[in-house]
């Protein structure tokens, strides 16, 4: 099967396997890093698959959004890993082939209002013209509310970024910068059935303010079983340096477990 301007099936399969492999590696690292402590450990894993398929007499399109998450929590420290892959085709033309994986650590988040964090992220995105992007840094956060059924957290810090971008059809740009990273995280559980959660980033460069990144994800889930939910997800991303943005509203299922 061949799509104009799209990667072939083997490349898609390779990217999907890479997503799973990164998730497994990050999960293993998380467990090993916390194995040295003696107090109780709590684990959380989540897999969500959502998407949209549209077919008419004149055209057809689809977008699939797959996301993994795994967390290891102890009293004073927690490790959170994630991996996601969005793939889309419209009228035999590739629209999305977006891959991201990350690992972050939170210190004192479960015991104090003020806590500290550090992270590393790797990203590539066809829709945003990002060939490769690395981000790493740290900062502080504040728990306005941190309860089992409601959470509101704001954090801020500095990130070092190294990127390879596709500016136009013939121009690639390699550059480095320092970004401020402001994050809002929220979660609200209603009657143990409906969950509304989201994570939103504003990342302007300290060297050039009109160079900024916006990342926003919101989810509404309705619990079908203890471990299974119906999920609607809204994702928006913008990279000013490439003048590219994407918006995806998708529907699907989420499987999660605590142990």
C-alpha cells in the first residue's frame, strides 16, 4: 500500500514498535531508579487509543492517537514516563506522524505544596515540521489542590532545547535555545464516574519571545468498568518557529490500573 507523500507500511510499523519499545524502556528505568528505597511503592499504568475516521464519496481520512503512561510514586519522589504516537492520512496524503516520549521526576510533590521537578523530552512531528527535538531541564511547582478527586498544579522552570526543524520544502534549521516552561495540570473526578483532566504548556524562548511553543491536551472520560473508560480527547499544538499548528478531537477508550 502506498500513499503519496506518506511513509510506507513498514515505516509505520517501525514507528509503532519504537513507541512501545520506548515506553517499556522508560517503565523499566522508572522501576529501577526507585527500587533502592524502602518505603511502599505505588504504580500506575495507562493506555489510551482514540481516533476519527471520515469517509465520503469524494474523500476519506483517518487519525489515530495512541498514548502510554506509567508512574511510580513514593512518599517523597515520583517518576512519570509517557509515550505517544499520532498517525493520520487524508486522501492518501500523510497529515500526521507525530511521536513524543518523556520522563520526569517530581520531588516532594506528594508531601508539600512547593515541590521540585526535572524532565527530558524527545519529539518528532510531521505535522509541526519537527525533524527532531530534545528538551531537558527543571524547576519548581506549586500544589494549589492535591487530593484524590481534584488536582490543580502550576509549575515553572527552564528548559534547554536542541532542535532540527523543517522551515520549508527545501530548508532545514538546526538550533539551540533556552525556554521558560510554564505548565498547568488539572484533574477533577465527579462521582467516581466522570474524569476531566488536562495538561497545558506555554514555552517561550528567552532569546526571542516570538519563538514559542504551545502544547495543550484535555480529556473527558466516562468510566465503563473499574479499569476501562470511554474517552474524548482534545489536543492542540503550535510551533511559532515553523509557523505550524495542529488540532485533534478524537474519541476512543482508555485502560488504566493501579497496583
